[in-house]
C-alpha cells in the first residue's frame, strides 16, 4: 500500500509539471527585452546578460580555451562549407523548395500555437513623429490604420486575448518615433509539447508522402 501511494505521488508530481504555465514577457522601450518566466524562475532571453567584469586567472584560462575552441570549430565549419559548395551548387528550384518547406513548417506551428496561446497586451504607447507636420500626420494615419486592422484581425479569430492601455498619438514637435510596449504570451507545458509533436508528425507524414511520390515518378 505504501509503495502504491509513493508511485501515485510520483505520477501526480510529473503530471502536474505538464500543467505549469510558461510566460513570455516582451517589453520595448528604446530597446527590446524578452524574459521567459516559469513559476518563480526567470530566464532572460534578450538581451544576453553581460559578462562579469572581474575574472580570476582560472576563469580567464577557461574563457580563452572556449574562445579557441569556437575559433577552431568555425574554421572547420567554413572549410566543410567550402567543400560542400564546390561539390554541389543549389539551383533556384532547390531554394524555392526549401523556402516553401520552411513556410509550411512555420504556418503549421503558428496555426496550432495560437489556438492555445493567451495574448495579453498590457501596454502599447506609440508616439508618431517625423520632424515635419505633414509627414507626421500621414505617418499617424497609416499607423492608426495598421493598428486598427491588426486589432480587428485578432478579435475576429478564436485567440485568447486581452487588451490593456493602448494609445497612439502624434507629436508635431518631436523628431523621432517612439514606442513603449509590454506584451505577455502564456502557454502551458502540455500545450507547447502537443503543438511540437503534432507539427512534427504532420511534417514527417508530408515528407514521407513526397518521398513516395518521387519514387513512383522515378519508376
């Protein structure tokens, strides 16, 4: 009985991990700032944390070894790339096929992802300025039109969204466009895994179907 309780507790613990919510925080205020939050942990995605200024001799040696290894790996990659390019050059049809394949993967993932994603635009403050009053007025009209069409598209879909403070204004005296944004994207672990697995299986099926069609044509 005790062993069964322990097994059930372990299974419940691992099952609870799948329901953990991941939050991507994107901020912009004269620079982009992106953070991934999971429970009480924060992982800074962009910009990367600056290296420590004070380093010991041991840390300097490790850093030097790491840089030398990266340099050697880069040189070997460049030589391999040169050999591969000399052996076979990609044609225009190969490039277009690769672009179509990447676009299909991105559309497949994004279509499934936005079904589970929670979008919360907490703040969006845009100040349109172009230095000239006429240009500022034209840019302001285009910006408002773009924002209204984007919001209408989001509201027309089944996305889970929430809007906070949103404002677009023009400043005829300023010379520079400015923007302040705070957006949060939330998704659970099992939802992200289901998106990746379903997208991967659909991609593999399409790839296998393409391979079968090509083999039949060769025959």
